[in-house]
């Protein structure tokens, strides 16, 4: 039974479609939605040093994305938002493992700089490494 759904969000069109699909599934399964925004600090670190202003801007952007996803969820569906920093694929897998996630619903491509051939590099990694089922929304 699916009771905990993880929806990684990044503000991309694919992420928005994944949110819509996850909401439909949560309604059918009476499941809780867990929205997760991961600030890709590893990618930002390439720009030399991270100032507090950059970290604050990234956090604010994540909060806007999470708030937008939470606002789409109809009343009666349990939901929670989380914001983390680090490598998105690693953080998503760690979150899923430590929160007893039954299903991960995510977009096929995000806002990353490098795109995989068929799937985005993050979604491809999650499909290959996750211990629970993963639904990739095109």
C-alpha cells in the first residue's frame, strides 16, 4: 500500500507535472505527500565561495517552489514540505530511505545544467538506485 509519496520539486515543467500526478495518486491511495526541494549546493560551489546572500537566495527560491506545490494540494490530503541542501540525487535517496517512502514521483527532466540522453541525470540515478518504486512523469 502506498501511504507516503515523495515528490522532489525544482520548479521545472516536469516537476509541476509530477506534482499534479502525485496529487491524483494521493487522492486515490489516501497517501501523504512529501514535497522535497534540494538546493544543489555542489553545483553552486563551482562558483568558488558561497556567500550568505547566495545561500539565502537559493533557500528563498526553494521556499517559493515548495509553497506553490503545497498550494495545489486539495484540502483533505496530508502534505508536508522539506528543504535540504546537497547533491539532489543523494539527498532524495537518503530522504526516501529515512522516511519510509513508498513511492517517489518525479519529473523526467529538471532544471539541471546537464541533461541525460533520455532521462535527466537525477531521475535516471533515482530510478536505478531507489529501494522503492519510482514513477517518472514525462
